[in-house]
């Protein structure tokens, strides 16, 4: 589980983007592989200076990152948490 997500993530980084868009990157993945994928995304983006914009409905997935913006009913985003985010 999660191999396709990891391959897609690596392929997305091949062109060294400044911004990476991820739509539910851990959907349908077991908890162990979910953690592996989140660590890979977070650490790789941080090490390479890539900004990540990720959409998720899972609170536990969002908690893995330093800045969380919540969007409800297409209103203005609300900053939920910001820790050392640039």
C-alpha cells in the first residue's frame, strides 16, 4: 500500500518545482504507510525548499505539518496552526 503515492510524489519532484500540489496524498492507505508518505513529503519538501499545498479531509494528516489553513464553505481561509512556517 502506498507505492503508487510514493512514485507519484517522486515523479512530481523530478522537475524541481517550487510548488507541489497534493490532493489527498494518503487516501486509501493504511496508517503505517500513511505516516511513511507524510514523512517523505514533509521532509523532502523542507530539504528542497518546495512549498506544499495539500488538500485533506483527515485532521491527523494535517497535524503532520507546521501550517494549517482551514477552508469551510468557500469562505476566507482560517489559520488553525502556524509553527515556524515561512
